[in-house]
C-alpha cells in the first residue's frame, strides 16, 4: 500500500516515536526518527521524506518553527506535514493552539492522544 | 571504551530528583498502597521500578520524584502497609536517559561498563519501550554525561560540550511543557505484549556491575535482545537486577552469566510476558502507576516486575496471567482496538 514511502517522525518523546514508528513499519512504510526540531531539519536535509509527522512542543526548535521553515523553502514546500500535539482543550496550561498550527500551513493537524487509525488515514490521503 | 561507537537518537536529563527505595514485606499490596497514596497527593513519578520476590512475597520498590516532593513521598512510603522503616531517601539524584535502545543488550552493557570505569554507582535503572534510564547522584552527573560520549554517538551532539550548549539554553522551555490531563479513563496509544520471555533476577555487589555489563555485551553478540531491565539498590547497597530475556536462549544466557559473574546465583523464572503501555506525557502526569497497579490488584494479577520511565509503563507477569492482565488494564486505560 505504501510503496515503501519514507516517513520522518519528529517528536521529543522517544516512546511516541517508537510506538508510531512500529505501527507505520507494520504498514509497510520506511520510517526515520528525529528527536527535536534541529535534528528533524538535519534529517530532512540528508534525505527528503515523503511526509513528516511533526510534534509541536519540542526543545531547541519547536514543530511550528520547523513547519514554517519547510513551507517557506521552495525545495521543501511540497513535503506534506502533519502536526501532532497535545494542545488546546487537552492541555490547558499550554499557549499552543490549533489555530497556530493551521497558520503554519501544515497539511493536517491531529491532536494528541493520537488515534492511530486517524493518523494513517491522514497520511495515506496526503502521500497517495 | 568501545572501538566502534553505538549510534543513538538522543539524551534526556532530569536533574534535581529525590529517589526513594523501600523493601516491603507486603509485596504488590504495599506497592498498590504506595502508588495510591502518592497519586492522591498528586505526586508525579519520574521513574518507578518494582521487583517482586516470588519466594517470600515481598517486593522492592524504588521511585523518583521532583526534589520538592521527596519528603512527602518519603512519609507516604513510611506509612504504606508493610514498609515501615525500610525506606531510604536519596535527595539530589539525576535521571539520565538515552534512546532508542532498540532492545539491544549492548546498550546497557556499555552503560554498565562506562559507570564502572568512572567509579559511578547507579541508584537504579529503568527501561521503557525506547529508552534506558539510569539514576546517578548529582555529583556524578557531569562525569555520567561525559561518559556517555565514550561508547555512544548522537546525531546532533558531537561532544558533551555540544549537548551542554544546546540543552542548558532550553531548560526553561522544557519546564513550561507541563500537561494537565484529567481524563476519566486514561488514554493510551498502544499496548505492546512481548511473550516467550524468562525473568532473571540477580543481586550484585558493586564490584560485579562491570561483569554484568560484559555479560550483556556477550549476549548482544549472540543476537539476544533485552526488552526489559530494572535495577535498584537494596538495603545492603548491593544492586538488585531484574531482566527479561528470550526463553529460547535460556541455556546460552545461563552460561554467559556463569562465565562473567562467577559465584553469583541468578534466580530464573520461566514463561513470563511483558505488557507495555505508552500514553501522552505519561512522564509528566501523576496517577499512571496507581491505575496500572490497582487494576492488576483488583483482577488478582501479581506483577513480577514493573518499570516506569519516559512515557511508558511496563509490567512483567506470568505468561498464564497475560489475558487476565490485559483485561485488567482495559478497565483502567482506554486502549485502542
């Protein structure tokens, strides 16, 4: 189904990367991992992914900054980005919001806790 | 130092922790009481380990909290049933986590070698689905971080100096990422079952930690994976280890341990399974351990060992109890179909 599409997961929660990565590998995707925004940026430079799953709240460079950077650069603008984070109603202590995510021109936005089927459906829609 | 460094993804450091150990005659009932008291007081555990003694029914628990919660946690443990005076508080502890371990035994093998070479005595060790966490004293933290860059390499940090420069600047950002989930039923991303395992328990004097590290390196060379490991100090300052290793390699593991750790008698339990739960910001929230331990207790499943760190909680149960344990977890956690 995936034709070995390469998906990069960028999240500072290593258990999340492991869980989502395992699920995507089982569905035939090739999976790369990065654990903060700067590492994600470096990983994208080294190998262009077919899609990026991007957490928002991360150290060093957050997901919004990386997403904005990707969408501003003509060479990476067309890489689909799914923002994935615990914001809004689920986490009242954060200032991050759904509206902020949409303003970054992400291709989709999935709030945590992630429904894995929702994530896969969104991915398949974006990279088909 | 290894001739070829192992490439890992990253490091997480939690400084300013209090670490508590307790040896409770009450076993899992005492553990349930401890977890319940801490959750009621909204004390978040950055790390929890539990090792049951299948012979006498007692259990050794160890947990880490923010330093500010250390004394409250201490009194909760003292008041828990069957614990009493067998509680020790170690203020000023650091949780040093590296990931992903990929179930490679060489990762902990190299860590134990590094700690031994640097004269660092770990207070405890815990594992999650992706990470290995080691507790060391605040005083040992700089050497511990530097030491990691001997056997391991990290993609964006070429040296400890790079890590310090990048990480220290961002500490305030990390502290702001505080979550406050209040679900009726705790949501998890997934439950992972790992069957066909044996549980090995060892009590090691400090001088033998390097030998265990060498044993894990030898196991790795033989293709033996390590999905679960916890360790904690006991009353006599020895270290109690519990590790899950594949049953199919039982004889090879026995020989390796006997060769690397002469005079140490491991206790071995056949046919166990590991259940791991991972949920959003589990590491930042109180009550996760209570939910797991209470659910198991109410369904009469006795955990043989527990590890809680990063954003996962894992329990080792007898293979015969897997279905019962899964049903139990379904009552306290919302698990995807």
